[in-house]
């Protein structure tokens, strides 16, 4: 299956599934990240609130009646530990700065407008030493304290929530990296799952590929198919039933027609034989002989079409010598000779002896008719499973070699002695034997037809 | 010589009868198996020509009845080409020869004569091909009435070729025939004898000649005039 073939149902389904899956996953991750950032932000705000409250609690009134910040030692130590990171400033209701850390922050906050009881958040930069120059995020709020209402400002460097953010960032980057992998994985899983699901479909398509004119009885398996496909397969099988029936009728017709023609032909043949005379009568006899031959060949073709040949172990030596012996008198009557060159050992192949004799007879007949008077046709059996029939005719032109085995084909200018079925029978017989027939030029002129058989498993 | 033809197709039967009668046989024809059975029981035929597909049953069954009953009449079976297995069955059932339809009448006559020439059969004594005549009892040959002197081995070969004229006789079969005469046989004995025999036939202007089918054997064919 090529990836470029986008008409593949498997691939299309897999890709669509994968895209959908990844899109859903990306949306889910996005929402998660967004929520996490939100939570991180509100956590920050909440902490600033708490600090402001802590500072408010720490406000006391001293003996002079003045408000004063009395930080618990722990908090004081914490603020002293990072004066640049954590800022605060406390103003009274008149805007006077009561306490601040560091002092610069106090100076700055002193110029700010009054705080409100609703907390307001701010961003700030450039407080503290130049080299620090950090950005701050802070809160202004007006709170009641034991020393009266106070305006409290707290701020912390923006980077101080960096742990949360970096965790988030890392999570996002991790997710990003996983997405293509996820895509591939889903694609892979999709392909495997769909392939498995479509396996019966592949199996029936393989089965369907074996259907042909010589294998019309094949039917596609209907069980264990997806219900979506089953009706299609059932219809195809029904169509095949009808085709097979049609084929059978056709074959039967050919066979019956040929068979029925035989008796009247035999009568005409015999009647012509009993008549005395020359000229027209002689021609008529030739014509009838040709018709006899045609009917025989039609029957041969019908036989090949109609039934599965029964195979047995066959010795090519015996087949060839028997055909040569049977045909020799006819060849001699045609003023040609015929010779058999056997192999020393039996050459066994798996085959049907009658079909093979028929095929070889056709080949020999063809060779004899194409060889000049007085010349010899040689039938050679080769020990590696071949029969060669060589003649001394004019050979077979290269361009005709494809067509010569087709039914009813005749070469241009061919004399009218055959119907063009003989070589078709040869080729179809060889196909039924999983062998082949080939044509080559003879060194001394003429053609050599070779029947080759697959070697018999020992 | 009297023959029985068992054939249900009237035109074919008629033509076979006519052809055999021209070859100077006396011919009776029947169309069904039952009639054939009766004819064979009542008349001493010299040979029978039996078509396998009969209206009231298979000709093979008739044959299967004859042989166990001790009737050894030579039988020539007529069979269709696509019933190839039947040929084998026919020979198993005791047929002496078969002929595949459609056949030439001349072939039918030749085969019938060959059947009658078999040892013990009606045409036991004289074999003919063209102007060659061979007496199987006296074992002497003549061409156009002129006696032809042949050594025993050449005569044996000629006899065998005549018995199966028009058909190829495998070299191995001729070797076996010679083996009966000579226990020591050289590997090229048959070709040598055939060569001599052929030359003698030519010199005597015989109207039949011996053809070699290289790799298989020899056959004797009447020369066409």
C-alpha cells in the first residue's frame, strides 16, 4: 500500500481518525494549560492578599499613640532575606508612609493615590538598585488594623512565580513534542486496526482475482464479512452464478453442436468415398476432410473448456512416440516424413495423457503441413520436461508469434487448410498443465515449437 | 466371409455395409443390442463391428457377455473421440481393435482385414499389399505373381509389416520377431534386414514400399498410382 494512494480506504480512514484524535487531544491540552495558568495567576493574587493581611495584623499603636509596624520575627526575617524580591509599604489614611521595605518603594508608594478597600493590582518596574531593575507585581488595598485604617501595598518580583511557570512551560513543551508522536502512533494503530477490519475484504479480492473463463466455479466467501460489504459480495456471487450458467450453456452448445455435426459429416464423408470420379469429387472430399477436422478441433476446445482435466503421471516419451506412430502414415501420405528422438530415461510430468496427445497431434499436423515435400518433421523429447517439434517450413514471423495461439487466428496468405484452432488447443492445453508453448527459429530454417512442462516434484 | 455390423445410425450402417460389400464381405446389419445378441447366437460370423452407443444400452455390455461365454469372434469397436476412456474399457472388455469416429471407410476395411488375418482368424493364410502376396503357411512371397526369394529373417519382417500394413510397427516388435529366429542379434540387425528387404521390393517393382519412421519403427504402405 503506497502512502500516495489516497484512494485507499484504509489510509483515508486512518488519516482522518488520526487528525481527529490529535485535534481533540490538542484542544484538551490547550484547555488544561490555560486553566493551569489561570490557577497560577490566582494563586499569586491570593498570596499577595495574605501578605497584606499579615502586615495589617502586625500594625500596632505604640505608647505615643503612633501607628507602628511590629513584624513577627519570622516575617521580618523573611522580608529582610530578599528585600529586592518582596516589597511592602504601609501608609496611613493621610497617605503618610509608616513603614516600607525597601525605602525606595516607600518613597514611590508615597506619591500614589489612596488605596481602596477593594484590592487593586499593579505592575511596577525599576524599583530598587539599577542593576536589579526587576518588574514587580503588586497589590494596593485599604485595610482596617488595630492602629486604624491603613493603605497597604505589597509587591513581589514577577519572576518569583517562575517555578510554577517553568513547570507549566515544561509541561507544554513536553506535550508539543508528544503530539507528532501521538499522531504517528494513532495513524499506526488506525492502519493496523482498519487493516484487520478489512482483512476479509482483501481475502475476497484475492479470491476474485482467480476467477476467469477457466475457473468459473469460484465463489467469494460470504461468512465473517462486515455487514456493510456482505450484500455486495452476495450480489457478486449471484452474478457469478448467472455467468457460470451462461458459460456452461455456451460450452455445452459448442460441444453439442460439434457432436451433432459429426454423424451427418461421417455420412457425407463415407458417401463421397464410395463415389467414383475425379475433379470436383476430389475437391469435395478435401472440403469434407477439412470440415471433419474443424468439428474435431471444436470438440477438442469444448473438452478443454468444459472439464477439469484429470491429471496423472505421464511419460512424455510415450506420449510423443505414440503420436508420432499414429501420425506417421498420414505424414507419409502427405509426402513428408516424421521422426521421433526420445530421451533415454522416461520423462515424467503431471498431466492428462489424452489432452497432451491431442495437443501434440495438432502441433505435428501443423508442422507437417508447413514443411516442404520430402522433408522431415522431428519430434524430440528432452529429459528436462520438454517436447520439441521442428519443421523445415518458412518459420513463424516474429510479429505473428503472439497471435498464432489465438482461436481462429490465421496468418496472412495462409492456405485454407485449418480453422485456426489447432494451436489454440495446444496453448490452452499447456496452460492447463501449468506449462507453456514457445516458438523459435530453426538453425536450418523452419520453426521449432517447444512444449515445456513444470518439473515434477520428486 | 460374413460380418455383423451393429450400428444404430441407419445412414452410417448403410454406408459401412456398402463399403464392406465392395470389399467382398457378406454383411448383416442390426440396430439394437438385443438383435445383435440374437444374430451372434444364431450365425457364425467371422467378425463383428460394434458401435458403442446403442439405443438399448452400451455395446460394451454386449462384449462383456460374449467373452465369458466362450465366443472369441474378432470385434472392432467404433467409438467417439471424446469417449477416450471407452477405448481402454473396450479393449479390457475383450475388443480386438477400435476405430475412432469419424473414420475413413478404407481404414475400416483395412482394420477389419487385419482382424481377420490374426492367427486363428478367418484370413489366416494370405497377406496382400498392392501386388505383394505373402502366404503365411508356406512363408513365401510373390510380387505381381513372380516368386520373391527372401531369407527367413526378411520374410519374418515382411510378414509382420504386412499384418499391420498402414500402421507403424515399432522396431522393438520386429526385434522380438527376429529373436525367435536368431538368439544372437546385433543391434543394427533390424535396419540392415529392412534395408535389404526394401531394395528387393524395389527391384521387383512392388507397388508397396517400406517407410522408416525414425525413432519409432517401420511401416508398409501401398504406393499410390
